């Protein structure tokens, strides 16, 4: 299991870090989240081979904590609730497969699924392989002022396919990627955005109608969803603002408005994303045997001449010249890693 890059392990506030063993990790959980038992599975947890971390970013309205460990079970035991002063909801987003147990509810979590937990009630989270969650923590009172949370919702899996959860995950990923580069004054604004998205996730969990889901989201959140859709459908030659509009149950004009507010158009964003994906593929040593035409088709451009012209427009170099330049760099450096963008 490889560690996340340093920039994705927020530690601006100095809370948490890498852990030498599961006992120290247990203490980190207490500092970053709530008091929890941490029980290693499969004989892991102690010794030089242990991997675990807990790193927290304080965003004002809530906290974002990146938690990872070798196979483990964490338990919020009933004895921990006696005289308990913690009064939080925790939305835990699984980065690897795991299991949530809350009362009689057992919820297997796939990568990308989420579950809402309550610090005032017992719960368990366990993973037979590496355990990795991103946890958003905010006071129960903040949630109560905005919306009721029924007991049935606690511990219930929120599927990764939930469109609003996808927006939340994308926003969390942006914040994690930013790491310590964010200015302190920006952190509360990011926290406010996450807080509103978290409320939208909880509201949308009971909705099945696309129009109702659209009504929960502002233009910025819709933009994140549409970008995610485009990324997942790059290989389709017919990808267009019309295709996006049909998928989201909105008009083409609305799609164009959402992208225009970000300073671009749907068509330009699709072309730019295709050419960036093609650049990565051309630079990847593992794809050196693939023809340029095949790489073009993989990003939805069937005509090699059109692909070459488009690639040169965005990168000021032809696809074949770019591939040769990256092949030379890889040989000189002796590395198989993808090079950075030009």
C-alpha cells in the first residue's frame, strides 16, 4: 500500500501525522476525531512494518481528516459514551473497501461510498485490507439547525454513484491536493462549501429524480459534476454539450451558462481535457507500443489529422514530436514515472 502524496495529507494545524504503531494511531484518532478503540487485524499493528496516519485540516465550519492504517477495526464503544462531551456527526468516505456496523445495521462500503456516523452512539468501522477514510466532522447542532437527521439515516451506506456525493468527493480531492498551499483566510470558505455540500448529500440520499437533485446544487457544484461526467466519457466521439445536457436533464443553454461562469465553454473544455489525457498517454512509457491513432481514438478523436492539429493547438508540438521528446527524457532520467505537464 503506497502512502498518499504529502500534499494530500493535510497537516496545516499540526494535528496528527504518521504513526509508528497502532497504539500511537489510537491516540491520533482521539486527537483528530473522537475516542475510539483501534484493534489491529491479521497480526498487524506493531513493529517496523506498520503503516498508519491521521492528519487533520481545520476548515472552520468543520474538519477534514485523512485517516489510514494497516488492517484494523475501530470501535466507538458504549463505555466511551459515559460522560461524553463529544457531540458530532462524522461523514466517513471510504477510500478502500470496509465495513460499517451501527446497531443492527451492517453496511459494506465500497471505495467511494460514504456513511454518516454519530459520536453519541456506538459504531464500528473495519477493513480486512488497508483501511483508508476521509472524514468530515461537524457539530450535531449545526446539522440540526438546517435539517433533521433520523435514526435510520445513521450508519446507512450512501452509494458512491450518488451524484451529489461525487461532487463532494471531487471538492475534497481538490482541497487535499491543495494541502498547505491554501492561504489561512481561504480555509473557512472551503469549510463552508464542504458543509453545504454535506447537507446536500444527506438531502439527496432520499431523492431519485434528477430534477430534484439538480435543484439542490448551485452552478459551481454542477460544474464539478459535469466535468466528472466529461472525464468519464472522453472516449465517446459524440461527447458534447448536448450529451451532457441530456445526462443531467437540463438544457444545452444551461450547460453553456455553467461553463461560461468558469471562463470557458463546454466544447473547449472537452477539447482541452481530451488533449491533456492524450498528452499523459503519449508520455506514459507503458503505452509506448500504442499507436498515436489508437491514443487519439481513446480520447474520442477518430481522425488522426484532426487529432494532430488539435494537439498542436494546445501543446505547440505534434503528437509524434512530443512522444519522442518524452522518450528521450525517460531514458536520460532512468525513470519510468510519467513526466510533469509541459
